């Protein structure tokens, strides 16, 4: 019978290089995604702030709870 318990030391070294390259790539991807999420959150916060007002002269509509909407919110 053939002995399939062979030791391959070079394959382990190669997989470590691939693993470190993959880890660096995924860290870059996750970093880019987190910056994108931060930009999206800031844009949503700014748009929600621009959609309502407390000044009746800028209001175009009023909701049932008394919130005044600007032209962006209505």
C-alpha cells in the first residue's frame, strides 16, 4: 500500500503567504466599507436635518404630530 503521510514543508510556507495577502486585502476592503458607511450615515443625518424645520415661514407642510416639513421633506 502507498504511504500517504508525506510531509510537505513548502506548501505550508506558501499558504502562509497567501493567508497574509488575503488578510491584507480583506483589511483594505473592510476599511473602505467602514469609510463608506460613515459617509452614508453623515449624509442621512444631514438630509434628515434639512427635511424638518422649526420656523413656520420655511415650512411647506405640517405633520400630525406638529413637525414642520421643508420643501425637501414634503
